[in-house]
């Protein structure tokens, strides 16, 4: 959670853009569910207005301000378009994982460690991807109902499932080599 918050915090810049809320930067409601096409359109619109290449003939302070503004927009966009980063941003400082979730994660990790065949690894990868999709659906539900404790728990789950999925991909790649 802290990485998303730190990334969001690094995007300080001119007073024309809010520094405390990346949703406001994009003119969007502070909600987990968002229209990805609308987000992308707003991103390109914002970048059109502040891209550093448009200000090559301006003074150094103007160039620096536009560069910072562009960087802020890029960072905010990376956070908003990624469901896990977006959830972490929305839940900064909220809750700790339950013992049940930690047990579930340990059991999943143990299954991966014990997976000996490529078939077992593929089964684990399919499981992880399916669970990630369910987790994102759960996050949408929890955020829409303002159940932040469940959203915080599910965000931790999604983070572990994402890491787990990446580990499986790496293991498949090394097994195929």
C-alpha cells in the first residue's frame, strides 16, 4: 500500500492540479470502479495540455513546471489504470490482513512449492488468474457498498495473488528453458 501512496505523494507540483487526490486530477469520482476508456481519454487530454514538448521555447521555470505536471499525470494514470494500485491508493493506512487470509495465502504458496509437473503448474496458474478476476470483482462490490474493511482485506488478497501469478509465470518460463 505504501508504494502506491508514495508514488501518489511524489507527484507534487504546481497549484493548478490537486496534489492530494489523483481522482480529482482526472475529474473522476473517488471510486474503485471506473471507465477505463474515459480514464485513457482524460489522460491524453491532460497530456495534450501539459506535455513538455509543447513548451520547448518557454522559460526554464515553465519547462520545469510542465515536466513535473506531466510526470504527475503519468504517475496518477499508472495508479488508476491498475486495479491493485488503485485499491491500495484508496485504502492507504486502512486495516491489516486477517489470520484467515494469511493462512489461505500460505496454503496457496505451499501448493506452488509442491507442484512438480508442468501440468500442476499450469493448473496453479489458471487458479491464480481465476482468483485474481474474482478478487477484482469483489473489490468493485466492496468499494461500491463502502465496505472498506472487506476492500482492504481483498486488496491484500489481490496483491498476493498477483505476486503468486508472477511467480508461476517465472517458474513456467524456467521449466520451459
